[in-house]
């Protein structure tokens, strides 16, 4: 009888957690999803597969609960996607961010190491670890230089993963650049853009206010990126990989693509805080300084050469397809 591979996913209710759960189920895995119990459980992203997942309650801030989850699920693979994932929030809540994003990883790895050192572990690292970049594009060899509590906590966890790898565990760090989807939360700038564009199209909102329009990012589709997570844990030797498209655009470009989906072009007038985007003679985009980060990261561009060569991974979704699908999803949601 063929053994069924068991996977434990932390952060199962988030964008990446939902997509990796779908992917693993399609591969015949038995999937366990750890979530933090709240008064209202946010299962929107996994409602369609909830009956196929074994949900377990646990908290990365509680070592005892993590140990119980590990013992209960006895996983072959662990995908640690649980985190305080908002960079801007990390400036206001640095201790909470570090407790979840670093000490949470420490608690989880400690439990796995004690329970079964053969468990394969994926850690969601991030391009935010590069911070104020020292070279472009960024690869696995680029020095890290984080400029936010979020980036600092993620870097500390990334280094911890390396330490456990030296101790004999199969631990991989996925240095993922920005990846989006229709399931992205409204707190993220990409979803804020597409949701606002849909509302403007339907006459439910007049304009969209943003921060740094000049920030450049390497944006891909989350579906492609979770496949890279799985590929990392299927290798003979554990390692760290940059996952990115190798292409960059500005926030301004992203806005233009979103408006293109609803058949509207944007004319930009002014600079800095005075810059505005016009469509049909009306201001539909403006700049508000309250949306700037305390320490702004102006450019993140990944070099995925290693992942392409060693994992055989390629991003499939185009940026235009990604943005269009997000706008269409928000239009559908708002029209219900």
C-alpha cells in the first residue's frame, strides 16, 4: 500500500496557505492546516476545500500548542506560512512581529527537531530581507540589509533555518518576491488598487489614494510561487532559493494595468505628493503621505536563475493576466 504524504501548513487561511493546500491535495497529500483560533475564524480562502483539510488549532506564539500540533499531525513536510505579514504594521508592533516571525519559527523548528529530525521544513522568507538593496538584481548571494522590523525578524528566522540545516534537518528558505492573487488581503497595496479600481468602475468610489508610486517591485502570481515551495522540499539536498519573475514595474504601472482592465487610461500630472492620475477629466488617483512607510524600500528585483536551473521552476502567469484576474475578481465580488 502506497504511503500517503502528510503536510502541515501554518497560516492555512492566508493567500499562500490556501493555494499550497489546493496544490498538495491535487498531488494526493493528506493536508493539515494550523490556524490561530479567533472569535471569528477567517476561512474565506479555504471554504471550497475545508472539508478536505484537517484543521488544527495552534499558535506560533505558544510553544506548547505547537508541540501538540506536531505530535497530533506527525507530518512528513511542514510549510511555515504563518506570520505577521504587514511591513507597515511591523513599525508599530515590532515586538509582536518578532515574536511571531522569528520566535514562532524557533518554537516550531525546536518542536520538529525533538519530534522527528527527518521532517522536511519550508520557511517563508522574503525579499524584504534585502531592504535597502546593495545590488540589483538580488540573488541568493546578495547581502541582506533589512530596513523594517518585519524584514529584520524574517532575516533572523532565515538564519535560524540555516542553523537547523547544519544540525541535519531538511530545511529550505524560500526568498519569495512579491506574489499576488485574487485572494490577497485588502490590506496589501495590490489588492487595494484592484478593489478600488473595481469600485470606481461601479460608481462606488471616487478615487484611489496611495503612497510611493515610484516604488518598483517584482510581482508574480501566488499559484506559481507555491509550486516552487513544494519543489524545494522534493530535492535531494535542502537549500535556499530566490523565487521571482526577474521583471519589475512601479506601483504607478500596476495602477495603469488595473485601470486598463476596465478600459480606462490614466494621465499623470504633477510630481511627488502633488502627483495625480486623471481619467476622463477626473482625479481617480492621488498621493497621500500617510501611506508611505517610515523606511521605504524603493526597488526589489529578483534573480530566479538558481530556482530555474535546480528546481526546473518557471513563472507561468504574466503580470497583465495577474492584474486583470484580480480586478475581475473584485468586480464579481462587488456586483454580487
